[in-house]
C-alpha cells in the first residue's frame, strides 16, 4: 500500500496517523491501521477553491463523509525542485498543472490522486492527477470500491492470528487412504 494510490473515503483519510521520519522531503510517514500509506485516490464534489496566483490552487473535495484538503502546485517554472529537470519537460508539467487548475471548478465531481502530506499539522493531498468525472454514478462506485478494498485488502492483517494459523495447519493435512 505504500507506493500505490489507496482508495479512501475522507473519514478514513482523516483517521490516518502521522509518525515522524528521517527523510527531509517527507517529514512524516502516514499509517492506516499499522500499514504505511503514502498516496491516495479520492473522489468527490469540489466545494471550495482558492487560487493563489501562479503559486498554487487549494481546494476541498467533499465525498459525503468529510472534506479533504487538496493542493495543486502551479509554480513549477520557478521552483528549485524542478531546476535539475529538462526545461522542456518542466514547461509541459507546468502547462498540465495550469490546465488541471482550470478544470477544477466549484460543483464538479473530481477524482484526485496524489501524495499524502501534512501542512501545519493538518493532512492534505498534494495533487498529482485530477480527472473530472462526467458520470454521477462514479461517486457511488468509488464508495463501493473503498468499502470492498477496506474489507478485503486494507483491513487484512499482515500476520495471521495464532488461531488462524492453527486452522490453516489443520486444513492442509494430507489424508492418506
């Protein structure tokens, strides 16, 4: 779950725990029930939008459980983070970010993927990708995916319980006739 986009509802996103780490780029690691999570995919209605010039767009996604704060950086051309990259690649990335910022309008249903970060102690998503959904059914399908994945994948213990290990052993015995 560490490097894949984990589908989460907002109430589950806000239940993530933060633990400090030694990395200078990401001062915190985030965990859901003991499993590290670094990237998220969520879907909801854009209910707030605040653009700060050519620096960033901050917006809120409401999925019906809570709101998730998202930040889309728009300063790729001036950022030292991108200074070592090929200038033509940086121009393409900057244009894509500006196009996404234009697409994010109040009331649209948006699917957002990005890195989980923390700013002043509050969780947020640093946006990597935005897709505007045209089908209203996408929201309920996202909910169903989140519930199914939580039950079958995210909530599954990585170590079997002693009782489960005992049951596994008893079912794998070979009957010799």
